[in-house]
C-alpha cells in the first residue's frame, strides 16, 4: 500500500543546511493503522508532508499503491493539526465538505448524500449551514474529518490532529477516528506526540529518534481490535507498551540513535 | 512591499458601533446633536457676516436646487460619476489581476518590487499632464488618470493578500487536488479579499480626488470643471453648493462602499469576532 | 492614501514564510529597474510610442541633469519640502491631541462620531476653490488642503488606538485616581502610539500628494508648479524629469516614515518590555 524507502530531507538555507530526516524506511499495508510518535522536533510533520507529496524529499522514494509520489496523489486525504486554518472560513460546513467532491466530478445527488452521511458520522448532521468559525475547536476538527471521510480516500494522513483540543473532546475524537477507520476500511497514518494516543489508536507504533530522524523501533500493538477508553487503557499490555515506548522516547530526547550503536558494533 | 503593520483602523474607527448600547432616542440625539449645532452656527455666522466669500447658508441652500437640478445633473454630475466608475473599475481589474499574478510568483515579485515602489510613490496628480499628452483632454484621459492613480493601492494590497493566504489552507487545497481555477477562485481570491477591500477603499478616495483634479485641469464639463468656473466667475453661493455636492458625493460613495463590503467580508468579520470572544 | 494600510492581521504566522536569499532579491530588483529604463529608452526609439509624448529615457535623464544645475529647481524643491513639513506637522499635532481628547472622553467620542464619519470622506480637493479665494495662491492655500487631508488620516488612527486601550488598565488608573494627564501619558498613549505611527506613515504620503497637487492646480510655488510650467511650455522631457523627481521624493518620504515608525516602535516595545518584567 504505502512504501517509504530511504527517505531523507535536508532543508537548505543561506545560513546553512538542516538535516531534518536522515533515513526512513517503512511500509504500511492496506487497512492498517500506523501511529508515528517521537520527541518534539523529530521531523514528524516533515515526514508527513513528504508522504503527502506537499514536500519533495532530498532523496529516497515514497510509493503509494504502486505509484511514486511526486505531488499530492489521488485517493489520499490529510487532516492537519490547525483545524481553524484548514477549513475555508468563507464556505459553510457543508460546502467545505463538498468542495473536494465537486472537484472529483461527482454528481450533485451523490455529493449531497456523501456530505450528509459524513457529517452525521462525525455527529454534525445538524449544522451543515453554519460557518466553521461559529463552531468550537473540537467541532471544527470534526468538520475536517468529515471532509476527509466524504472524500473516500484509500489512505488518510493525520498530523497531530487533536493536539489543540481539550482532553474530553480528544477522547471522543479518538473513538471517532477508530470507528471511521473500521467502517471505511482505509489505511491510516496517524502522527502524534502523545504516547497513550498512539497505543490506543494504533496497530503499530513507529518511534522516531530526534533530528536528524531515523526509526528507533517499529512496535507492534498487540491489543484487541475492539477498544474503548476505559478497558483498553487499563489493559496490562497497554501499560507495558506505554512504559516501553515512553522509555524509547526519553532516550530519543537524550540523543540516543540506533545508527550510532550499529556503527560502533560494526567496528 | 516588505512591511506589514499591525495597527490599522478599520472602516468604523470613530466609534459608531459603540453607540449601539444606547436607547434609540439617546442614540439619535448623540448622532444628530453636533451636526445640528454646526449647521446652526454656520447659518447664524454666515447670515451676519458681511463677507463676499462667505455667503449666508440660507442663500447657498436656496441656490442649490436651481444650480444643479436644472440641467447640470445630467450635463456635469453624471459624466463625472461615469468617468469615476469607469476608471475605478479599470483600476480594480488591472490591480487585482496583476496583483494576483505578482503575489503568486516570488520571482516576479522580486523583479518588480522596486519598480512598483517607485510608481506607487509618484503623487497621482502629476500623471495628469503626462496622460494629457497621450490622450488629449477627453474622457479617455480622465478615465486613465483615475485608473492610473487608483490602481496602486489595489495592486499592492492584492499582492500582500495573495501572499498572506494561509499556508495550511493552501496545503489543504493541494492535498485535495483542487484544480488551478478552483484554487484561484475559492482559495486565493477569497483569501485575499480582506486586503483587496482595504486597497479598494483607499483607491476610492484617490479616484474621487483624481476625478476632480482631472476636470479642474482641463475639461468641458464635470463637477470639478463647474466648481472652478463658479470660482473664476465669483459666483459664490453656486461655488459653495458645488463644494457641498462634492462632499455629498464622497460621503454617499463611502456609504455605498460599506454596504457592498459587508456581505463580501461577512466571514472575515465573523471570524475576528469569534477570535475576540475567546474561542 | 497611496500607502496600503497593511491590512487585517491575517491568520498566517510570519514564521511560515521562509526567508529568501537577500542578495538574490536585490539582483532581481536591480534587473527590474534596468528593464524599465531599457523599455523607456526603446519604446520611443523604435517608434512604438510617439517620441513627442514619451522621449527616450536618455533625453529625460539629460533634462533632469540640466534642471538640477538651475537654482530654480532647488528653490522649488525647498518650497515643496517646507510646505509639506509645515502642513504635515500641523496635521500631526492637531490630529494626535484632538484624537487623544475625543477618544478618552466617552461623551465627546459618541457626539463626534457621526460628524467625523461625514466629514472624513469629503475629498480635500473640493476645498480648492475656497482655498484660492480666501487664502490666495500662495503657501497658505495649499497648506489648507494638506492639513485637511492629512488631519483625518492621523485623527482616525489615534481614535482607533485609544479605543484599543485595555479596559482593565483604564479601570486600574481610575481606581488609583490618576489625573487625566497622568492617565493619558501612562495608560492611553503607550497603546495609542503604534496606531499614531501608522497615522504618521500614511499622513506623510498624503501630505506630499496634496502639497504637489496644490502646487499643480493652485499654482503655489514648488515642484508642482514647475511641472505645470513645463507642461504649458511644451518641455516634455522636463515634465518627465520632474515626475521622476516627485516619485523619488515619494519613495524617500515613504522609506523615511517607515524607518521612523520602526525606530519609535522598536524603542517603544523594548521600553514596554522592560517596565513589564
């Protein structure tokens, strides 16, 4: 489904080059949820922008469903962290959801159905004619999710989508995302800095190092597919994973890198 | 094109909005008291003054109807306003069109920046004698003078507006693969509208000034021409009616502008309000 | 007037715009100016534009070089700058003082709102006939236009700034029974200053435009009148040369006003930061 091979990204500027990502290689199979965590400044957003085709990597390739990504590919939707800035303030909620569908060339009746269904799925069936800025932060992010769902993507990328909403809303939105993922059968790549969130949502968690970024560990999340906020978070396995990943992230913050270790052992 | 200033007065800076908290009769009283007092002062002092240049307001008002509504409305006022509208529309089309192109291309911007800074800094009235060379003193010259002066604030604000369109919104449009035309219409132009409107508002007052000046310089008809004729023939009450009429034109156009602006920018004002409400 | 009031604070973070190479920009800009000069030279030479209406740039430059050797030019330049400076200063002082007073006193603000909204859009050039008849064609006539037009720019910005004062700060001042002048100096002015500086920058340009306009239309001595004379005597190259001079003065006024604004606000914000910490 998604293959990332030897991805490297260096930002060039007059004051010198910054290596954001050194070497990333991983796959995501169809219908999988992969979460990506790492210390702040680990180049998570850069990675997501490279995968979504918004940013050209310095070297390496991103392949989606067999095609090399060189610009935003079809069949992909992205939900950004800054919900207030990713919705068109001059369009209503329904128009925001409908715009990409229009561009896809869907018939009017199909568009109406998709808009209605996806807004209902995120619990916003009653505010299609409101403007985004009339809604609370959590509701705005729901609109962005509804827009992504209505687009019927094969893969959905989410870039710390809940970092700016309060804790209660966040738990609701996490369940909403799990629910949508199960119903739509899409591949989901979810970037977060919240360890608990990555375990709660993911089937796998990729733990990143500090900049320049490499993968520290690809952690499999061995939890049942039916998850809920109380029982899942109290599962002993959840606790074990949290301790393990927390430890990894702490070491990443202190500058631990597997490539150095590998280099040492090779000597 | 390099500085953006945070502090800017919006259209309603003088506090009319603050009056909404008062009951209706108090509001009317506060709104009308000072204007009435000023008119009364004018009326009384001009009645007593024995100055040729300062005729009684009574005479001015009595002259107003005969001066303007017996032929001059169609012969002078309408042509003036027509030229104003044509020049302003031309400035809008050129300003928004070029401004969008320049705003979208950082290379074009770097190339044109000093040149635009220079053209913007030329006081617009000095273009009148230059354009007279090319276009004579006809209607075309006046329209071009108005457009040549009014285009700069529109153009430069459009450039800034297009540049300032939110990056996340741009990324969103790209990931949903919105086509070029859709992006231009629903993203770039809509996103730049608040600044285009700011430019258009400044351009309007420049356009009015140039309408008058181009007619004072050389014309056979028009508001500016007529007022100068009155001045040269020492027709004092008539000249005063002309000044009042020009003032009214300015006021009416700025009110019209505001009426048009409101629906265009409703989302912008709504968004700002909800930010201020502490969302 | 010609300056764009930088508009509504957009939601974009400035950091989102990545800086580009400064030298590169300067190169492109220089190329732009040179291209303009080249176009101005070639258009009339190639016959695409009638050289009687647009002389080649080299001739304009020659006319300019000629002009600046005459005393007449420098006197006119001096006249223009003096008229500009006097008119701008009067408008600035009156605008700031009146704005502070009207803005700080609730009743005054409410009572003047409609009058200000009505008087502000009145085009200053409407006053030209009055200025000529009552004040003559000398400097006072042009000053009337300059002061009238510039005054509104300053006043409106200052009023807006005073409204922006934090109500809590104002209440604090009241609860400590600050005197009117103390409140004005310590509470209202610091908030208003950035707005007043915007008024300063806008006003500087408007004042220049009206100064040149007055000289051109009324005939007050200065560059504008020189331009009118050149036009009447058909010295086309000279006309263009003078237009370029007015443009360059405009650029300088612009850059100067921006530099003053930046410096004052920089000083202002660093002072505020110190007192705040």
